[in-house]
């Protein structure tokens, strides 16, 4: 059964507990925690580990965020080391919780914009280096329900691995049970010719899904074919979490419950 989750930055509240309690009342069973690295403490970790028991809302995704995020393949050795340490910490948390985290080859605004050279490919050295680091993170979650996923980003946020197919080639190369794909419908609206068909081709390798319309507003507030998207997920037998990662468009106390109701109609259909 597909289940609803929402990203923590979209929810009001000063603690994870306050955010999770609101989400539970608004119709969500899971929370995706995007935790600022500078505020990551043992107390916050303890709160996170106990969150489902206290609120009934499960932490299904965990990401540490900082300006060093997306720099795991940087040419700067210090930046690369600090970013990789952050990713290792996130993977360790996911191993404990049975949650997912994600990595990308790089992340950040592109300058110059890749207006005329989309879908750049990794060379052999880049590909080997990325696969090696991916396997290192997968070793951390091996034997647990935790997973480290690849999320295709649009060309304006990364030069490489923009298409689901390119990420699936990496996933197939590592051939690890804790690997998988994290498709994001907003990014896909830019890069994929047919989102539903791309999901069908990804099939069993889909492990988690981010939701946002083509304008990165809430599902149904843009132009994406949501019945087609959820129909494709049903066709491949996807039964995991779908997580809102977009704008709340106003008062979340109004828009997030309404979005949950809309998404449930798609799941039920």
C-alpha cells in the first residue's frame, strides 16, 4: 500500500515531535527529516529515534543538510571529506531507523546554465569514483532496512545523472539490495519525456518517491498527469512511501490536509 509522507521543512513547529504530531492529524503516516547539520545533536537524534513511538508518525527519510551537501565528488579534498562524513552519518541513522537517504553526484546551481548541453555523461574515472563511494555508503546500511538511493536531479542543479536511466545504470552496476532509485516528479517534469513510462521502466528499483508538481507546487496545482503517475506506480507494484517535497502554497494547516485527501483519491483509484 502506498503511504503518505511529508518533508519536515514544509511543516510548522520548533521540534520534530511538534511537526510529526501535526502531520499525524493532517493525514500523513511518515515524515522525511531534512536536518540542518549545525543543529544535529545527540538530543535531536534521541528525539528522532523515539519519534514513531511517541507520535505514530514514522521517520521514513533522513538527510543532513548543509552548504557542503552535494560535494562528495568535489575536487577540493577538504570539502569532499566533510561532505562524505556527513553522508556517512546520515546513512548510519538510516541503518538504525530503517529509513532512506539519498545522494547525487553533485548538487547546486549550475553556472553557466546547461541550456544547450543537457544530459552530460560521466567519464570512466568519474563513474568509477562515484560507484566506489556509493558502495561505501551501501556497506553502512547493509543487513538493515535502511537504504541509500540515487535521486536524479534536473540539469540546472547537476551536470550529471539527470535522467532516471543514467541512475539506473549505476544502481544496476552496484547490484546491492540496499540500493535503489528515488524519482522526484518535479525533476522528472524537466528531464523525462514521459514520467509514467519512466516509472514503468524503473519498476522494482523504485524505493521512495518525491512529489511536487511541474512548478514545484503541491500535486494537482500544476500540469502533471497525477492519475497517470499513480497508475504507473500501481502497475509496477510500488507499495512504499510517497513524500511531498515542494511548496505548501500558504497556510500548511489548510493546504497539507487537502493535499493528503487529494493524494488518497489517487492511491485508492
